[in-house]
């Protein structure tokens, strides 16, 4: 087994900052209460530039910077932010564990699919960091070992302990990283144990008797000397995420970052369920006021075919948002997967197939529809009618895409006769020379007749004899003459009409 651990050292701040647009993040600090005193637990960079530091009393911090934004430590919000980041990690492996202030993922089955350990670690780190979290990464053959390496790493760095040096790397780690050693750190340091290697040299029975059985058990799990079962993250049956913004936003550009994060979460949730989305909704919630009674602005997107590609979904939603007028400042975002279907396997064939080409065209149609509006994209729809001028009509392609154009005339109206690619909008009456139709030159009839009689049901009856004709330029034409038994007996000259041209 192979594990990648992602530790979030500033999680108590990250869950707040990720709800601000990057340009609007103020100087802020998270506080924690110890007895009757309130202390600074963490401060962001703008606050640190004003002299605010961790472990400082709140009174001292406010005396240095009175405009400091103070937020109380909230473990529930931290876990919510961590769970949203875990959804994004599910795109790379279904085996994700929430661990305190971070995530642990078992990735041995995903190495080949994502191009090896280095590439996978980069992709996983990038996807979780895009959720607004600062990360330290660790790689090891055990979950506990990967977690200890991640906690010992510097911010935005990774420690690879997957090789033969795994045990020696763990030996050099400080004892203070062990969760079960926290209540006994002063005593452990007092007996000369600073690293895990020094702690391992002590008698096991004495460690268990003096510090409790949890300490040697945690060591054994980290080194792989005892089993370490994990509880995988379970995703809900339905996806619906909300994000409360810490600032009222009026610009679409400032909403694109949280929008992208929520789409990545939905795609991770879809990957965990081996599904794809065919329709989803995004709602912009506004602060209610008497001057502006709008409560929300919904944006509903329906796909021509199912998809779980985050880049494609982000493009569609961004195009729709840029065409949407925001009537009031936005205070909350909501994303829901309205319709999901079983996902299809990715096309791994060497050469493009009909399905992949149709998918590309469908996505292009969806992008145009999102950018120009649903009324701007139309296509031809085959109609079950033998009359050529009634056999097709224009139809909106907002939801059907190329799927609505896959039917052919031959499938709807079985016939052995070929049909031209281009039909005239109005049949063109042809001139006659010596009772022969002319189009550029005299036409030679090479196939026909094909009689079409239809239209009795809507009082537009036709009775025609169709021929395929050729002129001296080699053009093939589809022409017809009206069928009238009385005139045929008289032998009178018929009028000829051009209906279409063959390619």
C-alpha cells in the first residue's frame, strides 16, 4: 500500500480566508480561549505585518492593530472545509480518510492511471490546495507514517518516504508529532527522548505502563508493525453544497474562484459514485432588503450529454454567469447536481471514434449556447414525412445537441432511392427545350421515376414523379413533374421543377 497525507497547518485560518475574494481578504486572526484569557491562535500575513503573532493575548493584538478582524476558533467549520477538500481528492482515489487537520489517501491503485507517484502527488496536492488550503505533504507505505512526515514538512513541500529509507526518516522525527505523546511531552523530554528513534529504544512495557498503551500502539501503526485499519470517507447520495461568503460580492469575476472550487467538489463526488451529471443548478443568494427584494438568482444548465469533466462544466457555468445580470450583492453560493447518470468509461482508443467526435461537437454546441443564449443554436431535425419540403425542420439544440441529429432520413422513411444533400427552399421551375428540361444544358434522365404521393392529412396533397438528372457539367439534380393522369393521357407538355442538388 502507498499513502499520501496532506496536512493543513493553517486550517483554522484557511476556512475563513477561502470565503473572501482574494483581493478583499482583511487582516484577521483566529482566537482560542484558555481559562479566562483569550489568545491569538493564528494570524494571517496582513495581520502579521501589523505585529500580530500567535500566542499573543487578544488585548495586546488589538492595541497594536485596532482594526484587526477577530474570529473565534470553530472546529465544525474547519471540518466542513476539510470535507469539501476531500471531495476534490476523490477524483484521484476513492480511498480518502479525514485525519484531524488534513487528509490521507491510499493511492497504490491510481499510480498507473495518473502517470506515477510524482505526477499523482502533484495533481492531488494541486486539487486540494485549489480549495483554498495551505498544505504539507508526506508519502509513506503506512497511513500513520505518511501523516507524521506531512506534519514535519515545511509549508507547500512534500517528503517522500516511500523508499527504503522510510524507517530511518521516521526515526529522525520529533516525539512531539505523536498525538498520544502530547500530555506527556515534558516528562518524555525530561528523560532524554527527543526523537522517535530514542523513544523506540525504551522498554515497551515501561512506555505502556508510564504513558499509557496508546503511545506504543501509535508507534507500531506508524512503522507498520501492527495493522492500521482506516475508515474511508462516505459520500452522500445527493450532492448539494452551499458556501457562505464573508463579503458581499457584486462582480462575476470575483465569484469565479469559489465557483471553480464547488465544481471540483461536485466532480470528485461524481467520481466516487462512478457517475456523470446531465443537469445541474447554481444559485446566487442575495441579502434581502426592502430596496432590493430579490432573494436569489438561479442558473440552470442542462447538458446535451452526460459529463464529469470539471473544466468543461466550469466553462459552461462561467459563460452563463457572464451573461447573467446580478441584481444585488451575492452573499451565498449553492450548487446542486439535479440529474446524474451512470458514467461512461473514458475513450482510450488510439484514433478518434464517431462517439468521441460527436462528444467534441456536442461540447462545442454547449459552449456556444452558454455564450450566445439557447435561442442562437439551431439545427435540422428529420421529420417523418415523405414530402421533401416537409421532411425536416429547424430545432433548438440546447439540450439535444448532436444526439438530436443522429437520425437519418433512411432510418425514419425507409427508401431505396438516394436523396440530395441540398434541397431548394422553393422548387425552381425549369425551362424547356424540345420538351426537355434545361439547367445549364439539356438534362438527361438517368434514374427514375420515383412517385411520391402524400399530404392528404393536412390538405397539402402532392403527387409527383421524381427523377435523377445530369447535365453536361456532370451535375446531378433531383427534378420532378406533377403527376396528373388526365394530362398524361392528353400528352400535353409537363412543367419540370428542380427540388435539390446532389453533392
